[in-house]
C-alpha cells in the first residue's frame, strides 16, 4: 500500500489548472495547423491564423487562451493500492482548483445554485470523476470546460433499430444546430452505449482523448474519420462564417449496452480543447 | 477588404457597414453580459438612467479573466450573444447601436437592428489572449459586485472584427456557409 498525501494532490491540481488554461495541448495545435493548411475559405483562413496567433500569445505571455476558463473537470484514476492520507480527497481537489484559479488569474465561472445562481467566487466545486484502477499511482487529468460549447451538447436514447444511420444523423443534426455558438472549429465527443448517464460520461471522455488517437476498434476508428469528413462538408467553417474547417477532431468512445437500447451522447467542445494530466 | 471604423457608431456610420466586412474598430466600448444586461433593463424599466450614456454606444459581450499585475485587462474574447437577445432590443431602443459577441441572434433582435440601425459585430470566440492586446484601457463604470460581469469602459484600438449582421438584416451566418458551399460546388 502506497501513501499519497493530499498536499501533493492540491499542488498538482493547482499547477494543472493553470497549465491547462494557458498552454493548448500539442495534439490540438497540430490539428488546427493541419486544418489551416487545407482551408480554402477566404475569411476562414484569416480566422484560423488569428486562432493560431492567439494560442502562441497565451504560450509566450502565460495568459489564459480563452477568457472562459471553464468549469474544472477533474478525472482521478486512483490505483487500488493507494492510501490517501492527510485529509479529505474531495476537499483537496477543490482546494487545488481554488488555488489554481486564484493564483493563475483565471475567471471564476461557477454559480452555487443552478436556478438561484450566485457566483461561488473561487470556481469550486470541481466536477470530479473518479475511477478505481489497478496499481499504486494516481493519475490526475484536468479539462477546463467552457460552456459556449457545453450548452450545444445533446443526448438521445435511440431504439436499437435506428442503427448506425441514426447515430450519424444525430451527429450532423447536433453540429448543425450548434452552428456558430460553440466557437467553431469544434471538437466532437461521441459516447455510444452504456446507460443514459454513462453515454454522457463517454462523450466527455472522448473530448479529453488526444486528437491524434483513434478508437481501438477499426469499425469505430473508421467512423471517426468518416464523420469528421462529413461534418467538414457542412460549410459552417471557422466561427460559422463559412469554410471547410468546422471541426478539428471527432472522437468516439463506446461501451456495451442493454438489449433494448442504444444511448448516444454528443459533447461539443471548442478549438480551445484543454486537457493536462500528471501521474503521482 | 479591411475597413477602419472609428466609434461612436452613429446612424450614418452604421449604414456604411455590410455583413461580411472585416473591420478594425477603434474607440470606446462598454462591457456587459448576462447579469449586467438584466440589471440595466431593470433600471430602464423603472424609468431610471443607465450608468453610462447609451447614445451611439457599442456593447461588448465579454466577461474577462482577472488582469495580471501590469496588464490592462485579462483575456477578453466574446461570449455567446444569444443570451443577451432578451435585452438587446431594449438596449437598442435607448440608442446602444453596436453589439460585439459571437453566435446566432433571434429574429426579434434582427428586426430591432433594422428599426434602430443596429450592427452586430463578431469577435473571434476563443481568441481572448489576442483580443486583450487591442484593449488599451479599462475603467470600471458600475456593478463592481458582478465581478467578471461588471460594467467597464474600454478603449480599443484596431480590434479585429467581422460584421455578422448589418442594419438591413443581412446575416453572414446565413450567406457565408451557403456561399462557401456554392463556390465549392462549381
Ligand atoms: S466555447 Fe470555448 S472558445 Fe468559446 S468562449 Fe467558451 S471556452 Fe472559449
């Protein structure tokens, strides 16, 4: 049994919150630059150049890439042979977020009640997703999630008879309905299977997965490529002003499901798709 | 073709701007988003004056990150304008002609733009670090308790924008993708 003190969790989360909001991951930058090279819309090329210049400024000056520094989505993969000592794990995660958002000059965008509102002032609570895995490490991933894109996400409980075509149509329909609102070019996370809630979690995991990876099953890997190409034939383009680059990535995650159902969730993210991990 | 636009946004100036124009905007603008708009419209409903003169004014829908020491303002890109649709016609009715944001607007807003010669500009969503560089000064005007949503007066220089909807109701979100697809089809 390995012991990990909550203080090292707090410090790591503080650092990851700042890093994730300041430095766009390489897989996302590469995807944007690849799309810029293929773009043929006139306003579109200028917009993509500005987007590239923007993340370069953020890198160089250590400032947030986007002013919506998001809700802090925190994924914890906790080894079953780890013993967390020195305090409450949930409180430690929130303390890390609190410090990161204060010391990193990040925006506090969380309200304490969904209906009655009221800013919590420190960007807590974090949205925490825990998973128990074999081993004696803790892997922490932070994905600050903006809501311009989160608001355009959707979940649908399909009949199995809807089949693959039902899912394909749902992806196109959701991207069309989102239009210019999620700051295209976007990243699309698709979760298929499991239960109502698990499908949504899969979709969120899909947007956290690096854009240069594919689903391990070639059936879904091919579907990722096919649907990304289809989305990029819609003409929405960067910022919705017209162009080829509507999406820079589309990842699919799947799980087995019930004989009577085929849940499908689509989580929309923007070109500021942020994720940073560290293993303790 | 890039147009240089010097504020305030008079009716005459508004009429020269066409959907699809790329502009560099210079002058004073005001910041406000959800909570600020709600408060301004409540103030107007009570028959009280706004904390700034809305005549020919331009409002930027933004909630910036806190400024780091030495910065004028933190990252400051646009937020989704649709959430201000409920308030925008009221704001235009008292003279606030320009709006800067991102994303689609309701038909009611477009109708009000035609009536009051309003202009809807798009700033690049997600380019907060870049846009902050064009903001040369920032001054708190009111609603400090709203934090990132406080009402601020900014001086911007050559802020890169695109006219999305002009005062005749032409909408780049409609004809931009359609034109692109038509051109591809040829
Ligand atoms: S959707 Fe993304 S890029 Fe747009 S404002 Fe929100 S976080 Fe920023």
